[in-house]
């Protein structure tokens, strides 16, 4: 089973994938999201790394994002980023 992950900027749908886990840079601290995570919302830190794990034990892909929000619901994780700055 996999987590449905979407990364959206005001310009476009940046990414839409099924992944194992995403570590989100929340303003109250980083948090990991796996499939079945409890519903929640969080604001995001600016210029912080979003870590995307394609599979368990994989090396994470890191993307630097500039602020925004994250929502976890029964469908998965959606990150609404002001912008994706660069690969970290």
C-alpha cells in the first residue's frame, strides 16, 4: 500500500505520486506521513526541505519549498507550497 502524495504550487501541479512516506517541514516541527495517517493540517516553514521516500528504506528525494500548507486526509497528503525553490 502507498501514500497518495500531491505537491501543488500556484502555477501547477508539481508532483502527483504514490510514495512510501513524506517528511513535512511543519512550523511546529517536522512530521512524517505514512498511508493511514490521522487527518491534520499544518503550515510549512519557508526554505525547508520536503523529504520524499519512494519506498521503505530508500534514500529520500529532497525538495526545498517556500512556505505553504499541508493537509493529510483519508485520500492522502497534499502539500500546497508557495513555490518549489530547488532540489536540496
